[in-house]
C-alpha cells in the first residue's frame, strides 16, 4: 500500500513536491486530500502538451476523424446545397436528402462508437499517468476535465481541418453527381449555414456523448484500478479452454451452412433467425479461435516450435481474447462495407450499360382507349419541343395467353412458381394471375401482337435495319436480357395464319431495345404479317414521337399532369393498366415517357442510392481499420521490450521485421477474411439475381471482385502506415 502524506495548513513541503500551490481549505487532520489549485494556465499547458503527444501517437486516428469530418460535411451538403433538385419534379424533391440523412444516421452510430472506443482506449493506456496525478493530490474531477479538454482539442483540430477539406470535397461530389446525370457543373465554393450546423451537431454530439460516458467511468475508478488498468489487456485468463475451443468448429459449420442455405429460405422469419444466428456466430468465432490456439500451444503442436511461431501464436491468442467483441464488431463493419460497395457498383453498372436502352423513343405515350388520337398530348409536345415525326399505332391481341403461359413457365425469374410438380403449367395459378384486375402488373391478360409494317416503322425511327418477314412466319421481339432464355420459344409457340387453316413458323428472335416495359408489350411482342391482324382486335394504342434536339425540362411533368386530368387512373402504370413485364428490381413503366426528362430522373434516383451506399461503405472501412491500426501502434511500446529480447537472443533485424510483418498480417487478415467469406455469399447471390432481373453484362463475381479490390486498396494503405509506425516505435529497428 502507498502511504499518502497529509499536509496540514501552511505545510511548505507540499509546494516543493507539487511545484505549485495547494488548496488547504479543509481543517488539519480532517483526512481530506488537498486540491491542486494552481493557475489554469498550468492545466492548459498540460492539456496542450498531452494533446500534441496524442496526435503523434495516434496519427491514423486523427487522419480518420479528419476524413470522416470531410465526408460528413460533403454529404450533408447534399441535403442543404443540392443544386440538382431544381431540375426535377416535386416527386423527387428531397429524395437525395432523405437517403443521405438515413446514411448519416448509421454513420453517426459508428462514428460515436469509434470515438467512444478511442476515448476509453486512451484512458486505459494513460491510466497509470492519471493514477500518479491522484497520488500527487489532484482530484478526479480535475483530471477528468483535463482529459476532456485534451480530447476536445483533438476533436477540434480534426473538425477544423476536416471541414476545410469537406468544402473542397463537396465540389468534387457535386461534379460527380452532375456527371452521373450527364450535366455540366460549374465550380461554386460557398459555406452553407445548415450544412455547417448539421456537421457540428453530428460530430460534436458523438464526441460529447463519448466524453460523458468516459467521465462517468473515470469517477468510478480509484488509484489501484487506474494503476492496473493498463495491464488488463496483457492478461490471458485460461479457463475452460477445452470447452471454448469447440466454438470454433461450431462457428465454421454454421458459416458453411449459411453458404449453402442463404437464398433458399423463403420464410422471412427463418431468414431473420438465420441472420441473427450468423451475427452471434461472428462473435463466438473469435472466442473459439483464441481457445483453440491456447489448447494447441498447450499440446505442443507440430508448428508451435518452428521459427517464431510460439511467439506469434501467444500474441495472437492474447489479442483475440482481449478484443473478441471488438473483432466481431469490426468483422460486421467490413461485411456491411463490402455489401454497400457491391450494391452501389450494381446500380452504377446498370446506369452505365442498361438504362440507356430502357427508353429508346424520344416520346412515347400509352392509352387504353383504342380510338385515342392523342390530340391534346400532341399540342403539349409541340408547345415545348420541335417534333420531327409522330407515329400512332395499335398493339393487338388474339384473346389467348399461350405466349404469357410460356413466359411464366420458362423464365428464370419465375422459377417453378407457375408449374405443377411434374413441370407442366399450373393453369389455375396462371389464370388467377392474368385475370386479376388488381394483379401485380406483370403481363397483360392476353398475348400482345404487332404488325410487321408498324414494327418496321418503329425500327426506322430508332435507326434499326428493316426486318424481313415471310407470309407464313412470325418474329418474337424480346428484351435484351431475355434473349438467351427464349431461344426455344419457336418450338412450342403455335400461332394461326391469316386464313385460319395453318400455322406460322418462328423466323427468329430480335432483342434490340424496343420499349417493352408495357408499351410495345411486356417483356415481349410477337410480330406477325399484317394479314394476320385482321383476325385479331386492337388491345391498346400507342403514340411515338421523334424530336429535333433535346426535350426541354418539364415536358414529362406536363404530360403526366395532362394524363391525370383526362384520366385520374393514368397517374401510375398499374392504375393505367400498363404492365412492366418480369422486371422487379428496377422497372421503367410509365404511361408517358419523355426520354431526356425521364433519363435524368432515373439517373438522379440511382445516384440517390449509389452515393449513400459508397458513403456508408467508405466510412465503415475507415473506422474499422482505424481501430486495428491504433491497437497495434499503441502496443508497439510494449512489444519493444519483447522484440529487443528476441534480438539479443540472436534474431536478426531482418528476421525481426519479418516477424512484425507476420504479426500485423495475421491480426489484420483475420476479420477481413471472415468478412469476405460471409459477405461473399450474400453478394454472389444478390449479383446473380440482379444480373438476371436487369440484364447487366457483368459476370456474377464481378461486383464482389471490384468491391473487394476497393476494400483491399484502403486496407493496404492503413496496413502500410501501421507497419511503418510500428517499426518506428520499436527503436532498435
């Protein structure tokens, strides 16, 4: 026990030992600890000195907090300074802000966790120093305020630099957004009060919450706990290790089961329980891994005494045991980051490769009325734009659903949903879906046909070559993404000829972009000789227009208003009777479509998804890698002695550097590899479905590969910085 001296009133020895005046308000012998009451300048100088030392010791943390501040400011500006919104209708107003705000909420939680983790971590590392302060007579409240001021200074520096960088990053972000919608952006640097205030509230709120939690924890500590806190992470409590090591194979089996079962569970409750089990497994995996290594060392396995493996295994087991919850959290962050980046890449690829062909005509309008001449629609178009040509035509039907039935029973999108167990069509289910007026808007009730003359006229408007069709043949015009799946449709599809005494044969499949999200059929339209149409009836009417130059902003909105006034049911595709086909992830089904206007809206909507996903992924990766880096750099001083001993025992400097590299690599790769394994299954499944439902040409593993490469790039930067800092702190290297 340390005997603490009690100084009476007027005792001058106190001044000599403390270096400044003491508060001696209490009576002599009352047992109260004297309070340091030196000038505030001493505490300020001490805070600044400690802050400078913290900046040097935790450069990675400061860099990450600066980067997070810059990202916060730049992305918050999309709520208050989004110059793109004025180009879009009211229905899209606030969409980007809502998505960014949702992303900001999750990011605030993670940043608050990081700050709280770092404040507690630094408190444990400096606990012996604070214990000495208590021994010298400082009160807990004074030490707590001193520590809070240090952290506030650190946060203030990161916030100031990050805000300045965020103002510049905001311009880059706006330029990227304008480029995504194919518009020109002019540099315009300005500071918005709302953006600045929101960033201050988000950043400051995270910091103050962490500091308040730390202050409460500090008040519960005494000199003994402070002096021992720094050594807490060095202890490995080896209890029930044989039982705990079984958690490792159990976790591996569950992860393998997850790989096999993910995507096959149709029940939402089962899927939710499975995901919860996976989250628990991630945390138990590290407990089992640590116990397995300890048991392996005890047994003296073959690899234990090779080279420096014993040293590495003991260090790794110690880290896994003391950081098992943190490592599980980092694995979850890496998993979410990979998922976010992959989904962002999916939608970005769709925008760059598929979206352009979804709306091939300059203007196209749908009407259920067979005799609709589109008089008022033409007036609105001509008021706003210069029209090169119009073309009004009908889509026909024969009153049957043979083509619909074939599509529902052969496309991958439907699986076995409309099949009996023996593979034959489930006629009852198909009829219920097609005949239901309140259905899901997939296919029209009856098959859709088009005459060859109308077909070739439309092809000419789009710049395609003329299609040749014999008198006893038909063509199937299909969406590009379905071309491979319908190659055998001609073997099963039977269509009667004009005379009714014979059948047409399939002359081929055409898969150029042809506006088949409900306008020229849903997924498909069967092209037949004009004579065959005589025995069919018009199903609905279409108007296609070709413009000279670009359509002006707002033409889409004016046509939508006109349709809504003429027929309130035409406000949406389902109410208007328009069907979208098998598209489910992204569907472009609108009764009226102005290519230039709608493309901007769709690109903006996709940007509202892509940008927040990248935002979340980037912040999550940086936060997770920062924790890994800070842990290792802070442990360098402790490892210095151990590496010095190894060096004195004969380990060369080159071998020591290699040993450090192995130690850091094992520590860094463990959560990363587990995250790659878990997220890989989810991303591969989602990629397969996305490619099938949208028609993007990227291979199934392409999105996962790109996101993993991006993840690895950030990971390597932090790893190299950590390695350099670690070597620098091990002085003899």
